[in-house]
């Protein structure tokens, strides 16, 4: 606690030019970018978990920019220009991450992404097939490739699927190893001189003499600028943001002999997804089964 801290500790561990709250992918990338652009700035990241304890270490590791059915829905809500802009940001973000850390360090593999349709979803499948050339044209200048989305029905059997009659492929969709990526980000940030303090829960952010005071369970920090990157936990610090969380859940199977599934797979407009990882399947989604119950920041799995 603050009262037990030495003069040196207070002077050199509790003051920074920039304090970033949350060491997820956003907080770590922000810290890296700041240090790359202004190496002399003192940057501290405060993380309440022993590890980064949000979505960044618990996600599915899809390096994706949207399945066809998701893109149809997103175009309806943000328009064609808005969708182009969104895909451009997703694609550029992935390229930046790969350039920053290297494909090997993040376990990046481009095995393709697939969207599955069962016979009962024939209508949606037809709608998606009819929109494919539109999306291929829309993204051509972003990814600098043609015919990214194709019909891949001839490969259905090779994956061992039985009740699937339409399969669409995105040849640029990839997967990465979330654990490796986060370790690589931490290593990169630390190598640039970012100080990451774990088990340091921020309880309040207050203005202080032209700067900011950050109140934590380990004492009060001071900084010139603060960046809050706590994702859906943001309401705890900035209730006026009124962010509605949308929890996701993933499970990983035991090892499966002769696993045929390879790549990233989307089903039911992206509400279900699965991929191979090592010789297992990671399966996630189902938030649509109970949207209200999943508007939570609580950790855990439902039955
Ligand atoms: C189950 C699931 C699967 C997903 N799958 C994918 C996928 O396949 N592909 C994809 O691109 N995206 C996926 N996502 C989304 C992606 O993981 C998130 O968008 C991303 O990780 C958000 O990063 P972040 O840094 O904003 O937040 P987070 O990773 O949630 O980080 C926030 C950090 O803030 C810390 N924190 C919170 N409050 C405080 C406080 N008061 N004091 C100190 N620290 C605090 C938390 O401990 C946490 O470490 C998935 C998400 C989930 C939940």
C-alpha cells in the first residue's frame, strides 16, 4: 500500500506520461504504438489480472473479416461504403499485427475460412451465393486479390460433414494462436520499455493539477494522459459510457484422432463457429440462444 512505499518507489513507479488501463490486445497495441512514436515517454500499463484477463486471452483466434452472411447483415446496417471502410480496417489491422510480431510468433496459418449451410437453410445459402460476386468486387482493392469468396461444395466431404449441402470459402481467412499472440505482444511492449503492472486494479480516474490521478488497490498513480482499454468492463470506471457487454463462450474438445476439420468455420450467421487447434476442435458461440443472459461481464460457462 502507498504508506509503505519508499520515496524511490513513489517517484519512479507511480508516475508516468501515459497510463493505459487494461493489458488486452488494445491496451498492449496502444502502448507499443506510443513507444514507437515517442520512445522517451514513460508508459505504464495497469492490469487487474495476474494475466491479461479479458477477451484477448480467451477468444477463438479467428483472423477474419466477416463471412458472407455476416457481411450481408453489416451492409444493411452501415451501408456499402461503411462496410468497405469496416473491412478495410479489419484487414489493415491484421496486416499490422502480422508485421509487428511475425506470423510464426503468433501461430498465423491461412487455412481458409468456411461458412456452412444445412439443407433447411437453403434460402439463406442462395442469398449468400448471389451476393458473393458483389463482396468479391467490394474487397478487391483492399486485399488486392480477386475471387476471395467461392463456392466450395466439392470439399464438404473432405471435412467429414454429413448434414451440410452448401459450403462457401474465403481463401484469405486465417487463424492464429491467441496465447502465442498475447505473449508476443507482451514481449514486444516490454522490449520497447513499457512497464506492465499486474494485479493492479484501477478503482477510479480523477483529474489532478492538469493531469490525472489513477486510484488503484496498490496506491495512487499520476500521469499526464490516461487511456482506458478495458473493453466491456469500461462501465466500472466510466459508467456514462453505458457499454452493453456481449459475452462469448468457447470450449475445446479432447484430442480427436484423424481430425478432418482444418480451417475456421462459421455457421448460423456467425453465431456458431469452430476451428482446429492442434488435434482438437475449438467451438464457440451460441450467444443468440439467450442474448439477455450474455449481456454480462461475469466469467463462466452456461450448460
Ligand atoms: C469468446 C470470445 C471469442 C472471440 N473470438 C474472436 C476471434 O476469433 N477473432 C477476433 O478477432 N475476435 C474475437 N473475439 C473478440 C476479441 O477477443 C476482442 O475484441 C478483443 O480481445 C478485445 O480486446 P481488448 O483489449 O479491447 O479487451 P480485453 O482483452 O477484454 O482486455 C481488457 C483488459 O482490461 C482489464 N481490466 C478491466 N477492468 C480493469 C480495471 N478496473 N483495472 C485494471 N485492468 C482492468 C481486464 O482484466 C482485461 O485484461 C472474441 C471474444 C470472445 C469473448
